[in-house]
């Protein structure tokens, strides 16, 4: 059986809660805020490259393979996600997590992001009647914030 924790012993905080407290502290600290912004812009830069791959696959599948834009978008998102994982693990977050942990978490959140992307694309295409590239641009921006927050506080 496990050992009982004495009243004078502090329990370790779960990682996401500890990271959230770190964010709150960073918001009140100019240096911490600058580090957070640099990390966000690094994440966004990696994401821009991943998005370029996403769009290239989307455009190729829609225009060359004549696939539905939702299928092209989903395939592009997978290609972009693989690129983003590697670059964010190595450069943005300089993660020390084991790949099996970080990759599993990353792909859980990216899978949720994929469904968010598809939902935003469907809304843009079917309800708002936007051009597929404009719908994808809106979906990309919305999913960016989802992915950064959960990548920073949970995956890496």
C-alpha cells in the first residue's frame, strides 16, 4: 500500500494546475510575459509552416484529386500536425517529456482540434457559404488558440 501523507507534507500539484499557476504568475511578471509571448510566436511560426503544408495538401486534393474540401482539409490537418509536433517538441517547448507521453497528449488535443477544424469548416461552407479557403482561414485562427493553450499546459 502507499504511504500516508502527513499534514505537514505538501502534495505535488497536478502538472496542468501548476502550469496554469505559472501562467498567472507570468502575466504579472514582465519577463515572464515576454517569455510567454516569444513561446506563442514560436508556436505560431511553427504553425504557419504546418498550415502552409495543410493548405498545400488541401488545395492539391481539391484541385488536382477533385476531393471534397472537408476531406482535403482533414488530410492537410494530419500532415500539418505531424510537422507541428516535431517542431514544437524540439524548438518551441524544448520538451523533456518522453515522446510516448508528449505525442499521445499532442495527438489527443490535435484530434479534438481536427474535429473543431472540421466543424468550423462545415459552418463556414454550409451555413455562412464562404469560399473554402476563407472558411479554412477562419478555422485555422480559431484552432490556433486551442492548440497553443493545450500544447503549453498539457501536451509538452
